[in-house]
C-alpha cells in the first residue's frame, strides 16, 4: 500500500503482508554525510502464501551497499532494487529467515526532515508516516509490528548522547574516538514509531512512581543552557502520567521516558515509544519568553504525546485510513486532561473556536474528507483537523451517548482486548457496542461521511395544552466524492429555562429518544413534544457543543440574552453571546461593503458588558465572552461572495462601538486585573491576564491612541503582556512611532531567542491591510529569517496566508501569487511544509468573484510546476477540482 508515488490508495484494497516480521536489529554508524545502516530482519512466510511470492520492501532515496539472506550474499538475479522498492525472490518456504540490508544515507542533506536527518549538529529521526523507508528498506506500514534492538555507533565528542526507543542495555568506548550504545524495545511496534537521537545536549531529570510502585526515570533533553526552560514541560509530563493512571487506568510500561526538543521539525511532536521528539516550541518556556498560550500548548502537547503510549503505541492503526483511531482518540484524551487541569468551560470554548476556525472550513471546501477516508494519494496530507479535531469530537459523542460509566467500560475493554495489536475503527466501536448493548451502526456514519451537518430548528409553545414542540431537520451537505448523505445520529444536549432564569426538569418527550438531557436526533426530520410545560420555556440547544454541527435556529435576541445571563452551562452562555454578535457583524460587513456606517445593536453591547461585569464568573470566561467572533467566523456565516476588507471594516466598527460604550468599565477592569504578585502560569493567573489584555484592547479602540498600549508594552514583566501590547500597537497603529520603536526594541531584546523572534515575525505578518504583503517580503530579507527552518517559515509565510484575511486576500491577487511562488520554492526542500501552508487557500471558492479568479489562477500556476511533490500535487489538484 504505497502512498509516496502519486498513486491513489483505497481502503478496500487492504490486505495483510505476505511475510510476517518477527524481529528487527539495527546498527547505525553515524556520519553527517555517510551514515551506514545495517538492518537485520527476521521474517517468516504467512500461512497460505505461495512460494512464488516475493518479499517487497519499501525504500526512498536509498543507496544499498549490501544484501544478505541468512548471512549469505543474494545473487543479483534474485532481487531487484528499484527507486522505491526492493524485491527479493526465492525465499524459504516456512522456516524463519534473516534478511540483512546495508544502506548508506546522508543526514546532512535531508532537508525533507523525514527519516534520519541532522539539525544543529544533532541527529534526529521523524518516521511518521513513511519516513523509515528513508533509513533502510523495510515493510514500512503500521500493521507490521516487531520488537527492536538498536546499536548506535558515533564519534564520542560530536555525539556523546546516543538514544533510541525502549530500555537502555548499555554502551562502551570503542578505542578509536567512537563509542556505542544499545537499546531494546520489548513492545512490538510499527516502523513509524522508531526513533533515534544523537548529539550533545543538556538534560533535565526527574522520576515518577507508577501506580504499581515502579520507578520511571524521566529525562528531557534540550540544547545546553536551555535546561531551565524545560521545567514546566517536566511538570506537565508528571501530571500527565498521574492523570492517565487515574482517568483511564493506564500505567507507563518502560524503565525510562525521554523527550528531546529540536528546532527543525515538521510537526509539533512525535510519540515514538519511550523517546518522544518535540518541536522545541512545545517544550521550552519561562515567563519572559513564553505566553500563557504557550504554556497551555506545552501542557496539552506533552500530555497528547504521552497519552499516545496506549492510544497509538500499545494499540496502533492497522492502516493509515484508521489514523483518527490514534489521533482523534488521543486529542479527546488531551482535551479532557486540560479541562481537568484548567477550566473545563473555558477549555471547551477554546476547542470549539479552533474547530470552527479550522475544521469547519475544511469540511465545507474542496479538501473535505471523512474522519476515516476511503482513499488518499498522499497520507501526509491527511494529518488534518478533520482527523484530529473532528475525530476527537466523534469520541466525545460516544462518551455523551453512553455516559461516563459505559464509556469507561468500553475503553477498558478496548485496552484489554487489543493491546499489542494494529486495529480498525470497527474494532474500536465494537467495544462500546458490546458494553452498552447499543447498535452504533448509524452513529458510525460520523466516521464515514464528510461534511458538517446542518440542523434546522423551530419551536412552538401551546399554553392551553402546556406543550412545547421542537421541529428538527438535519442535512449533511454534499462533499467531494460524496453527494448523497444518510441521516446521522446527532446527540443534542438541551435545557429549558424559565423566565426567572431557573432550569426546569426535562420530562420524557414524544417523538425522540432522550437520555438524561441528551436528545437523540436520528431521522432526517423529527418532531419532539414535551408535555406539562407550565409556561413558555427558552430552549438552550447543543449545550457544551455536544455535536459538531451548524445550527440554524432563529431564536429571538431576547431569548439569547436570557441564556447568556442565566444558563448554568457556561459554554451555552458563550454561544448565546456569539449568536447575538454574529448578525450584527454580518450586517456591519454588508454596510461596510456599501460604504455606510454600521449600526451596533444596544442589546449586544448590554449582553457583552453584563457578562464581563459578572464577578461570579472566572476572568478567563469573561475574556472569552468579550471576544467577538473572528473574521473567519463572519465569513463562514456569510457563506459565499465574501469581501474580506468589508468583513474586517465592519468588525472594527462593532468593536469600536462596544469599546466606546464600555470605556469606563474597561479602564476599571484593566486596573483591577493587574498582577499583585510574581508571575505564575496557573490557569487563574492566566485568566486574569487574558481579561486585562482584553480590556486593554477595547480601551485602545475607544481612545484610538497608541499611548496606552505603548505604556503597557514598556511596563510588561512577562511575555503574555508584552506580546499582546505589541500586537495591539502593530495591528491598530502599524506606522506610529510608538509601534516602530516597540518592534525595534522587541527585536533587539530577543534576537538570540528563535522562538520569541517567531512571535515578532507573526505579529507583523498579521497586521491587517494590503500593505502587509510588502512587510512580509521585507521581513524575508531580514537576517533573522531562515527559510530552512519550518517554525520560521510558518511564523511568517504560513501565518500571513492563514491568519491575515485582508493582507493575503488582496483584491489585486498579489497575495495569492506571492504564496504560489513560495510554495514552488519550498516544495523541493520540504514537501510536507509546502503542502500544509498551501491548505490556507482551502476556502478560495467562498470569495467574491474577482478574488476567487485570482486565487484560481495562482493555484493553476502551482499546478503547472515542473516537478511538484506528491504532497503539493495532491492538494492543488483537489482544490482545483473539488
């Protein structure tokens, strides 16, 4: 099942390998330009496989220097070494046999950052999804599991540290300036989980005692001098280990757990068994260099990769179509961890904001695909928000449908039944069906059908009969390759609020199944009637975002304001405020497009300020309540023929109206939320900073003067406040002397800190307006810009394309042409990076006609590239055809 040649791979074509891999012994002799890899692989022929069937191994850009069968050279007539495969014929019938392959690779030249590469004098691997074939010829697929023994030989001075998966067996000097280390991983794993790191690094050490009393050594490796920046990551790791034992009963299973932070990495992190490799931006933090968002991301991603030890490593995917089985499930687990560590309501709001900003547009555009695809051309292009975030939401819905007790029983059965196996979505769902005795076949459509369901709702109340009726209709829109959709099983949490703000007990309705407060929508159309309702209730629907749907419910603004004030479900309060704001913002965009001033509804201002004034609510929630829907939210609400300039201008007018109306309150709030002690990254302190900076933003809008933001910049004693003040200055007053001075001071102060300088690039890349493209081009010539570093490219070029609607979507199309040239430049060096940045154009069809035509032409320019990688070729073709 190859995915790196442009060939389309289909789920229905899956079949097991012809040969079973029993054991892997690897020896690496590391050299920057000529690393020698010896792979000794023990196979046996699968029962029923004919003697004429050859062994076919995957490879990519390999130089083979040796090939043995049971330590004897294989005659050239018995094998074929092609660019992408090694085919070996005339193998033993039944007894295990040993294939030894010797390859030579060039880590220094590996700019794709897949396989074994060298960065900042450190050898590092990234093997997911198909990087191991760039190290040696191998059956490189996730259903091939085996224990690994790894021997690493290297120059001791250049690489005193030699790491791999599993437990350390020992090492010694070799007498010629070299040394070796041996590692053994007893847990059978697929090749994508293999890891090797070698170099000269500092270490932070700790330990963790498991539930059964075993002592586990914990080590986080970073560049020398950066050890103090890894203390928060270590704390997050220990909390993750404890939480997984308590919440899921999962105990760690090796003697050591290691994390290595590197600066050149295509992903956020990788869960290699016992040796996680991280992008250093998700490990390194201190108050002077990391924002509260950075701390939260470090906590979440450390947890995510650790949780993979069971959901991804001990139990892995049978094939890459099942990617959501490890990623979506593990995202759900890290979301639950963060909710327990911080504020559950605020965490849920953040999750839904991200889902709507990233996954909903993916579901509505040419790149839409099911949570479990049925075909793909390049697997790297399916590490998407649909697989991760929507996959998490599907897991959450299982927990909602079954309840906490049955969900835990289903997870326990899954862990017990499938430990050490490579499994499918069907295996996963069968565990929950078995413990709940529930038919989940209709629910499984969430894995198979792409697109975001639209649920249309209307209500009526009959005072004479004391009945309250809901009419619901669901529709899943057509998506590429799927035009006809079946009704989904949609779990909707609901509440009925009375006029005094109290919540009434829910009677059993007629017309639908209901479990607790969860209404089960299973038909295309359903009418649900509640009896014994003494007065007209106010319906709160899809509480906690119990289902990832679009909801069309023309609810009166007064009812939404009532929910925003009285709902016990804080997510529903926040949603009600958003539902109040969006019509105002859409109308403001239309006004701006027509050149007339926007009008802001007084009810919206009152609802926002009422929520913000409520001291009973935690500051973090109040900050979320005050945050208006984003420009991408407004564009999604409008749907088509979008004018990004009008959307931006309209939102600015509504923001200003709220700011002017609440000016005195925001000034009071800004002072009240000031820190009273030393910096702490805890959730409560972060919430106070978030609310204070939200107040600062509104104040600057009200005053239309850079002075207050400049003062906040110069008085800031932590990166959260410093970067927020700089962002306000740059975005509101990009050419003001105060802004230019602050940008210069920030750069001078942090020039030696790559992760902080990434923030400097990002802040400038997101300055609204057509002029920002010129800024981006100028910044690319700055000595601090490094086009070979994925973080730096994402910070400037990626952020500009993804997060600057007015700058990127210039009416003259120059933003799209700029991106096309960048994609064609990046692609030969790093196809994964190029393809992921290209997805920023996924919503081009929703733009007004002139912009859409410019975008189409830019995509055609990319498609006409002479030597496109399969990664970029796949994305551009789907965006033009879909």
